[in-house]
C-alpha cells in the first residue's frame, strides 16, 4: 500500500470514531439491546436463562463477554453505555479490513477508498454503530477473515504456500480464527458465507481444494457458536427443537417480499437512490463495449461475488416479518464496491466518479423522510438519529418511573417498550426471580428492591388483563409511560 492510502484510511477511521462517538444513542437503542442486558443479568444471577432466548445460540460469545464484564465490576446501569461504545469502536475499525479487501479486488486504492466511503453512509451500517448489538463486531471479524483469506489466495504462489491447496498457511489460520470469532458473536453472519468460495475465482485459479477450504471457513464460525452455546451457556432444548419452534414463531412467508412496508426495510437499509446507483454499477461491470475479455471476466467475477455475498441474507430476512435494517449490514458491503467499480467503467476518469458518487450520496440522503424506528432506518441519517434518541429517552424515562413506583404488585403492559421497563426494575433490584408462564406473553418477576419486596407481572401484547380490575395492582403502560 502507498503512504497516501494509509493516511487517508487512518483519517477516515479516526473521523468515523469521532462522529459515531458523538452521534451514538444514549441508552438502549432498541428493545433487543435491552433484552441483551436482561438476559445477561438473568444468567449471571441464576446461572440459567429463564427462557430460551435464541441469543444464547446466535451470540454466545457476546453474552459471555458481557457476563464477564458484569462479574468484573460493570454495573447494570452502564450496560447500554458500554455496548454502544463497543459498536462505535468496532464499526470504525471494520473500515480497515473493508478497504484492504476492496483494494485486493479492485486493484486500485482510489476505487477501494471511495467504495468504503460510500458504504459508510449506508443506513444499515450507520445505525448499527449507534447502539450495541453483536452484528457490528461480528462484521468487523468477518471482513478481517475475508481479507485474510484473500491474502492466503494471493500469497499462494510464494514458496511457503501449502503444496496441496496453494494457500498461504499463516493467512489461512488468521482467516479461520477470525471467522470463528465472527460466527460466535453473531452466527447468522454465515448467510454471507458464500463470499468465501466466490472470492476464489476473483483472486486466482479456482481448484476443488481451494473451494472446499473456502466453504469450510464459514462453517468454522457456525461450529464455534454451537460449541460455546452448548459448552458454556445453558441451553434448555435441543438445537433441532429450537429451530422448529423458531420457525413456527417466525415462518418464511413469500408475501413479505411483496409487502410494501416490509420491503421498505430492505430499501432504506441502503436508500432507493443508492440501489439505483448499484444497478447502474452492475451494468457498468457487465457491459462488453470497449472492454477486453480480461476486463469483462473480472467484472463478471466481481458481480458474482456481490450476488453470492449479499443475496442469501437479503432473501432470508426478506421472507421473515421480524426484519430489521441492521440484519443487512454485512450483506450490503459488496454492493458499495460494485457501485463504485461499475461507475468507474461507465465514467472513466476518477474525478467524474468521485463527483457522481458524492452527488448520489447527497440525493440518497434526502430520498426518504427521517424515522424514529431503528428497524426501518432511513438514509436521512442525522435527523433519524435525533428522532431515535428522543424515542429511546421516552422509553427509558418510562422504565425508570415504573421501577421507582412503590407497590407490592405491579402490572406492566405494552410491546416494544416493555424491555426498557423490565430492565429498569431488574437493574435496581438486590435480588430477583424470573418465572415465564407463556414465553413472550406473560411472565412474573419476584423482586427484592430497596423499597421492599414486590411482584411485577408483565403482559406483552394484546391479551386479557384481569389484574386491572383489582385496585391492589399498580398498572403501567410501557409505551405511554403512565396508566393504561
């Protein structure tokens, strides 16, 4: 790499750290982050999970590290602060392996850097750095693994390469370790795992052994997640039974692909104008006019890599109603490279490409209204972040007021804001016991708090609430922050 490339990359990484440190969410950025705190406190207090959370299967290393921090002085009230800072750090550090990988594929530092800048504005990535969920740390290790595998491929012609595969063993070892870390932090990163075999023809001659090694690398990540969840985290039911119950709760539904509001999640994870620009990039890489056969072949291989990397994730979550923009953070990475590389083929001179990408990002920014919902996201990044912060503050205040209320029996009603209130109760308790009656719908907390023992009953979603007829119950609506 040239000196100017290191300087620009270092400057972008530091700028990203500064911006996302300032614009990160204060508090739990969404209900699933609050649930992470809940389950970690429950596990550390009792050694088991009161309910099978799926997080102990999909993110075992993340929960283990959070549990370790709690055991070594992290206060419950600081959980959201620490998790949010972790995502700021890993989101910015992920730009380094992203650039290095793009540079290997594009063979041009300017194209690679511009693609990284374009992806930095993708809403799925931007909001992922705003609050603490395991997908951003997982993405950082996934990109590191892909870059290490790329180096294993390109260094395979050297004398220390393995004679059977033609892969450089040290880089391959780095790829395996970082793939294991990525899978243990968020196992559904495997949905982007076809990027490994698709990388082989992009960077060398494809052989059966190289392709087999490439397919084994994402499997290492899944194996790491399964091992940690079974060896260190209590899992109440078998993986098969869990998968069956999860599929029953979140079934694949082809209607989701044509539902306008559901499709908006995928559209706004990148932005409608960015998607159109990506389509133009595909055309630029696949067109035949004024291009050599070698250039056409390279363009086709890059398109194949993008499709193999992105499409499984887009289809998987596009078929499930429980979708969120952050699910696509890893899948959208190659789309940025295809966009810039394709426009380079269409426009030629780099200043024109820079101007076109800059114009596209500006128009994309204003292509949709701001939103307060992190699952939906929107390309209007700063305005949406302010709205999300306001909603987080509202739910956090509701939780704190509910926790402070002194009553021997308290009833909590609501939906998305319920975890904020439940976490506030548990975080201030000296002791608590969680009893699940109907998973996801009805559970009780026996709480020993500074004001004395109390029973907190939680009814989530629309259902009968016989407790409200009894004046001995203090009822609270989590969303409204007051009486139902």
